[in-house]
C-alpha cells in the first residue's frame, strides 16, 4: 500500500517512563471471560501526560483552555518535520534556516535515539524566543520528541508560557527517530476529557 501511515506514538505500558513523581501507568482487568464474565474489561490509572500527549493551556496557565475546549482541526492536517538533532536548545536561531513558508504544524526531531522506557537525564528544550518566531511564521502547533518543552528543573516554564502567549499549542513525547524530515499529513487527536490539562494521543504521519 502506498503512503501508509507511520505511527509516531510511544506504546503505553507499565514500563513506560513518566515524569519524576507523576502517577505511574497501571492497567488491570476488572472483569474477565476466564472468571465467567461476558467480556474482558480493563481499567487504567495514569497521568494525562503519559507517553505521547497534548498539553492544554490549563496545564500551565490557570485561566487557560482545557482540552475539551480546543479545536480538533488543530491536530489534523499538514505538518512539517525538521531535524534539529545536535541542538540542546531550539529557538529562533536554530529554526530560521528552514523554509517554513505555509507551515502551520511543526514537529521537531531532536534525537535519533528514543527510549520511552527510560526518563532522560536531560531534555532538549525550547528557548523563550520560540513563541514569537512561530507566530511570525503562522505556526500554531509545535510537537517535540521530548517529554517537555522546558527543562526538568524549570519552575517558571518559560517555553510553555512563550508558546501560550503566542497562541501555539504543544504536543510532547513524539516518536520521531525513524521519521525523515519533510512534509506529512498528521493526525494527533487528544481525548475529549472535560476540564483536562492534557491527554494521551495516538499520533500518525503520512508522507505527502
């Protein structure tokens, strides 16, 4: 089949790495056919920021919109993958060399090695100047293969706020190690959870 969809989602399991101190993922069967039930029924416990996920503005701004308020069209459409492998911080200076004409969704490949089951010691982060730059370009969705756009120790979350102040929304923990830079169709829909600060997503790409 030509132009097959590429899964860029981390597999969620009890082995998946979570943010230090966050809720660990758990899955259990609460009813089983082996025990006489009509069906197998599972229950999960997890942080909404487990694995590949979307941040809602409410995650870092108390008056920000929650996930159920966001337009689903933002998460479906043409996207551009660019490689910034080797850069530990990504901002205007690292991105202005790319042709981003007409780009609305930008996915950053910052590493060639993904380890979903090991939380990184250091995160390739975004600079505070990235928000204004993306707005200038007309980009309203940014995705990264890192667990956050800010460093692990950050309390101010300067990159998150830079993006929020420039109407740019965030996807984190994408799996891009085997994805070549270029133009793709993207589907990365979060769950419609009322009042949620984030949601796991199933993200897929198809080469244009």
